[in-house]
């Protein structure tokens, strides 16, 4: 087998495993690889060697990827149906000109989008095509509309590909006249039997626990010790500045929102290097060390990757299309939570003010986290839009807008709970989805520890006021009451 492209992960396993096919007279295999090295191939095979565990794939999530396309206003049902019909028509009736004419309006609407929206649309479009192509091989879909949309989207994808840039026509501009072979590795790439886990397209499970980033003070100490540097607090601020540049880069935000931390790490080195170059003028000497010393650069990147990943995801949640944060399945995580209502019972619509505490303590926990988070009020636990009507009804006043009254009440309740300095950076917006309103509350991490006033109901049904410190643990919010535990939590977040 001859390999002339980079192989990673499952692609490496699938490609090289073709050598396992049996044939009469075959007694061995040989791979001439121009692009990969043995360690890369060994790393690609390790998760699949021995026993491999694959979480189940939920086919219902295919609809999520399809609905995400509607946010851009490019697709029209009549055009989708027409193009799909042309694609499956008899060859005598079908021709490229008719297909091109039918799909041209969608291409024109795509071209009218700005560059960032075009990139986002391509990503969602390709995700739908890939997901349907995979799932249709293992699941029988009875929804003919999905097949129709898939055919249209696959055709549209070929018209909206990213530009190829400065490429060469190998047939006319390059002629291969000499080939030099050099052996770069000889030996075994054998593996130890173990157990690996395959990450499916979608598995329907909640967010996995991810390792906490190391405190930044420890990162600086480790870099100084390992590389003999004399990095100071000023150099750490330089690294923090690079991280902040990345966190506020919308491309990085999109990639963090759409990928696991492992996949996010594939493009992170390029983003990191670009950010370092941008900061050259401010810290030229250290920046050149990061660019010239690969070991140093890799150490810094590995330390900052989790931080940038988490904060970029939260930053994206502040302004992304709201459909990306809704279910099914519910997308709640360490950085995203749903609340059906703010101050009324979801089943009866009855006013019950202590319910506000559940929402406000979640905000307080997000304030006390490294990355912050987003709270959606008016969204049920299953990710469907419940709406704010019952909350509106308890605040309604003649000649006043329901949305304004709700926003003002929420803001005042938040100030009463955590204080004005902590509440100052919390933003909110009312959005309409399917004829129902919801409130997106974006909570950046606080620069200082925050305690919250809470109203809880005791065993006798009495309302008891408490002032507590809340933290975020995985997908849940919990009070921390032990003083020593509180100090340890604060040290992890604010003394890093």
C-alpha cells in the first residue's frame, strides 16, 4: 500500500486495515508511507486495539442538524423538492443545466451572507450531509423528507465549497521527473491489548467530565523549571492576553461549540501560533521563544487549551443562534442550564416566589466558575421551549410591555441576590422561538467570589432566608458550606 496523505484517528485504522483482506498467495504486507510516522499510526490504532466500546448513536439527533440549517434562511421547501425530483429523475429527463438553474437561488442567498455566516452555514450543511450519510446505513428512516433534504444539501454543498485558494493544476503546471526514497523508520508498531472507547457522531449522553485546567501559577512554575526560564507575572499576563485573544475570536468560539476538546485541539496549534504572532510587538522576546522552541510551545498550548476551550464555548453561547442551545436532546452541561420558569410552578402557573432561588443560585454558581455559563429561562428539562407566559402573567401591568417588566424584575432580583457589582456584567435577552418567549441569561465569570441570598422552604413549609456560596460541579449547582472547602474552591478559581 502507498500512502500519500496524512492519516489520523479512525481514517488511519480504516485505511491500513484494508491490508487485512485475504487473498490467495498473499503472505505479507508492505506500506510505503510518505506522510505519517510510526508513532502517529500507533497512536491512531491504540483506542481500537483489544476491546473497543462504542456508546450508542441516537438517530433522533439527525433532526437537530437539519433544523440548524433553517437559521440561515438559505433553503426553501419548494426549491428543495424541485431539485430532489430532478436528481432522481430518469436520465432522459435530467440534465445539469436544469439542476443548476433550480439550485441557483439558494446559492445566491448563500452568497448574500457575510463571510462568517457562510463559514457557519457550510459547517452545518456538511454536518447534516455527513450525519445522514452515516446514519442512513444503520437506521431505516421512514421520513422521506430527510432523504429529499439530504439529496438537495449534498448537491448544494458542491456549489458552496470554500475557495481552493492558491492551488496548482497538477496536470498542467507540475511534472514529476524524479522521486527520492528515504527510509525513516524500521521496526514494529505493535500495541498492548486494552480497552478503548469510540466517540460516535452523537451518543445522546450528557457531557463527560473533563480534567480541570492546571492553576496558571503552577503552569509558570513548571515552564521555568523544565525550560530554565525566568518567567515572571508579566509573562503570565502575556499568556493570559493570548488566551483572551483566542477566547474572543469568533472562529475559535464556533469550533469550541461544535467540537469535543480532542477535536478542538486539532486546529488549536494554528490559532495559538497566529495569536502569538499578533502579540509579538507587546512581548517580542517571549513570543519568539514560543515560536522557536517547539517543546516550550507545546507545553504552553497543552496548558491553555482547556481554558480557551471552556471560555470560548461560553462566549459562543452568548450570541449563537438560540437553536444550537435547545434540544432534543437536552444540551445542558457544566456551562448551560435550563429552567422552565422563573417564579411560577410549571404545572399550574401558580406564583411561588421561592422558585426564583433555583435560578439565582445557578447564576451565582456560574459567576463563581472559571468559564461562566448561560442560563435559558422558559426552556423545559427536555430542551423544548416552555415559554415565559406564566411568569409574564404575574408581572403584567396595563400599557407595559411584558418583556420589559420581566427583564426589570429579573435584574432587580439578581441584584438583591448577589449584589450590584456581581450582577453588573450579567446580560439577558428575550427571544421568541415557535411563538413562545424565552430568556437567555449570559453569565461571565466573576473577578471575585460571590455569595447569594437564597430563600428556601424548610420542613415546616416556612420560608427561610440564607446567604450561601454556590459552586458549579459538572451539570449541577451546589452550595458549599464547609469554610475550608470554600477556601479551596476559591483558590482553584481566583488564585490560579
